[in-house]
C-alpha cells in the first residue's frame, strides 16, 4: 500500500546560479523542498518544465530530474 503525501505549494524562488547539466540547482534555501516533490521550472524564453526533486544535497542546492 502506497502512502501519498500532499505537500504545500512553495512560492516562486529564483536561482542563485544557473543549473548544471546534471540537474543541480542552486537557490537561497533548498531545505523547504522534499525528495520526489514536483517542481515547475519557468524561464521567460523557454517553455515550463515539470521536474521532480531527486535529492537535496545541501542547504542551498538540490538535484532535479525527470518525473518518475
């Protein structure tokens, strides 16, 4: 039996550095994100990307990737 948890939405947060090709994103406070949480990455010149948090590696960095 799978347990589903609905997480509260987090308001928009700006990147403090460009993401890497490995999916590492740097932001001011990554501790509010949870592994397997869905996130939307938006940019003015790109279409929106719906991704999943794969790992929170530090207080300011997390790894995102394709949804499972």
